């Protein structure tokens, strides 16, 4: 039988162990990281590199092994954005990706379908996150198909709440952009009225009063061609800056003041009472740059090609979802096309009719396997169409592609003298630029120097000149600043075993039925480790707004003002990681306390029982 002294000593040791256990657990958790995550930072964007380093450091500080890698755009597309089928879903170590810092120049209308619906997985779609969520799909479809605007915007708010909770991407910020330009050459007003997704249309720019300069050089921080200059084969912003001036669409947005959609290659359109049958009337007398007439056959060819799996358009899955199949597009005559949609699409004019039209007579005899490597797409050499020699894409747009200069990385375009809207534009004081250069200068400092010396006339918004405005001075420099439809995010691979599916989290291993829940906790934790406002204040000089969800910005109809951006909160991040089963030394939030400390509580109960029993036995003896 234990002596009184030994019994009291045992009880004391048992009680002390209750307080020691959590500390021991925490110390053990610091011996190795919770998990590894590789953060991809694409291209030469210096601001993005800066905030990527901040996020990497914050993840490392809480015990996550974050590794930041900087990759060229081609590799980013191959790993994440448009990977081959055998790479889709793989982690970075397997040849795919874990998480990607990326920016979007979003559309104006609130439509998450193309980015998030499960039918839009790459390589044929843009849901590079591989988010597969039944409620997300349901809401995306309702947004897409609901014609009544008020009802549709309610679904938009519901979708935002879901995406905010699930965090398939941690939205960092909505951009306030800066375009720098030479005020002796150009006027400011068009940059404010036509910024992306309208501003690259150089036909709308105006020369400065009294200027006789007719050659304009636009510098951008990324290369073009990157994916290519065929609009069916690229989603690159930098490619768009070039080909937006070469091609036309059936309809276009007049400006960003009243957002009105106006005819372009089409003259008018109407929809039947079923909200699915659209009749589009085309403009007559429009010529491709090689002199061949534009007709309804080109329209059908464009959308048929977008749906052709052999061509592998990165937006092909989206076009197929909306239009169904080539059988649903009927050429009634040379100037009339009928689209018979399988379901109503609320943004048919804004999205389908604003798609760039490509020439059937140029590409119909090019095998699909050769589209990507053809000079039409790459601008790497010449080719002949009839008696016309081309050096890149052939469109109906305001500028003719003339050449690519590899020495200066410049795309050279010349004014289309036969442009269908030439007279109206010139009467409005626009379309005065005869020659347009779009060239790549990666460094913002080098670009500013080129602007100062007169080598370039415009610096693209992606230079993030927000912190360098003091270096842009009259008379050689000025800038236009505006709240944009741009978004910067950290997108997650939703098939990653830790923060995608959750099967490799401690909670997921313990209870597979809760693996997806655990992954959500991890994504939320990472989002709470992004200091959004500090990034805006320190890296972007206050230019930007903390982000909530990626496709819906503060400028977008239906934006849910009740949602607050994820706060930078290290303790909450640790708590959420604890909810996923990681030993962080911080209790899980709310009712998840038992999940983290259930074993500890059980030990406490056992120790207390042993102590009580020992005391009782001691009393009986004496």
C-alpha cells in the first residue's frame, strides 16, 4: 500500500502533467512543418513578386513550409492554366502546381461560370483551380441562365458567399490602375473612358492638341505573342493588347461610362420569346485585311472552331456550354446568322457577340494540329493567302498586322485604310494613329526611362507604377488612374491532398468524411495570412481595394457589400489549422475545441480519476 507521502507525490506529478501536456505538444509541432506548399509567381511583375514574398514569409512563420518559385509564362500555362490532360490536377512536385499568384482583367458582367463551373476544367476551360462543388455549379448555372436581372444578381450574391467561405482562390485585391503616357503625344480622357477591357482599342485614342505625331509605341511588361495572336488560342492579357486592334467582334462596349453594347460587325440582333433563339444581322461591305469579304460563314467558322476539341481552345468548353454544338448555328444567308442555344444565356450579347471573329478562308485548310504553330498565331514568318502576303494574323479590325521585330520585341501594326468605321471615328477626332508598336520592356524603371527619352509613348497598367508616380513628370510624362476590373489572387489546386481534397490533413486521415472540411480550414488559414491592406499600402502606395472574391469586384453589379475581406490574423490562422488537425498550440475556433484537445481532455479525466481514487484509498487506510 502506498504511503501518504508517496500518494501525495504521485497526485502532484499527475496534476502537473495536465499543464505540461499542451506545452510538450506545441514544442513537438515545431520540429517539422505542417505541410509544404509551392507558390508560383509568373512573369516579370515586380509588385506581384513583392507581395508573394510577404505571403511566403507569413506562411513560413506559422509552420507551413512555403517555397516561392518564379516561372516564365509559358511554364505557368503548361503547369496550371492550360496543362495537358496528364498534368491536370497534379501537385507542383508532380509537374503541376500547388498555388498560383495571378492577376485577371475581369469582364464587366458578374458571371463566374467560365472560371469556376466544373465543366470548365483545363485544358479546354479556365477553371484551373479544378473546383468541383455541386452548390457552386448550381449557382453558376442559375446566374448564367436567369434573364431577369434582379433575380440573377441575388444568385450572384449567393455565389459570392459560397466562394468566400470555400476559398478556391484567396482574392488579394481589386486594382486601381495607372497608365502612364506622353501628354505631348496623347490625351488623357480616352484612357479613363476606355480602360481594359475596352482601353486597348487604340482606334479610340486621341492625339494631343497640335500634335503631328502619328506613330505611337505602347510598352508592356509581358511578352506578345505569348500563347499567340489567334484569339481562340490565348487567354494572355499581353497577347490581347496586340490582337484586340487586329480583330473585330459582332458587338462591342461603347465605353465604360454607360456600359452600352453597340453593333460592330453586326448591325443588330434580336432574341425570340424563348430567350434562346438569337438572330444576328451582319454588316455588309466589311473586308478582311487581305481584301476578302466578311460574311456569315466567318461567324459560324469562328464558333465551330472554338468548339472543335482538336483545336483545343482554352475557352472551348465555355463556348460549347453556351452554344451546345455547331449544329445550333445556322447561316441563313451571307449576312444573317441564327444561334439556337440549348438554354437561355443572360450575357449572350456581352460575351458571345463580343467574341473576336476569325477568317474562314485563311484557316479552314490549316490542320487543327498546326493552328498553334502557324504564323497567323505566332507572327514568326510570312505566309500567302491568294496574292496577299501576311506576317501574322489577318482580321477585319482597325489595324493591320505588319511585322514582329525580334530585336525590340515589338509588334508593328498599321492603320487599316479600308476600316468599316473609319469615317465615323475620324469625324469624332479619333483613329489618327497611323502606326502602332506594342513592345515588351519588362522592367518598370527601364520603361519609365524609355518614356522620358521619347522612345515609347504609353506604359501599360501592369507595370504597377503606383509607387513611382513622382518619377513621371511633365512635360514628358503624365498618367491616368482609375478603379479597374482587375483582380489579383492566390489560386489553389483543389486536388492538392492537403488544401484541395484534405485527405492528407490530420483530420482527413483520422476521419475521411471530414477531409474536405479540413482542406477548407487550411485554405481559410492561408487567406488569413495575407495582409491585404498592408500590401496595398506599402507595395502599391494605397492603390487598390482588399479583395473578397475573384470574378465579382467592387465595380461589378451584384457585389455583396456585406462580405468583409479576410483579415490578416495569425492567431485565427493557427486556430483554423488546428481545426484541420494540426498541433499549433492554439485552440480551434468555436465548437471544434474538442477536435484539437479531445485526447488531452480524456487524459485529464483519467488523471483526475486516478488522483481521486488514490486520495480515497489513502483516507480509508488512515
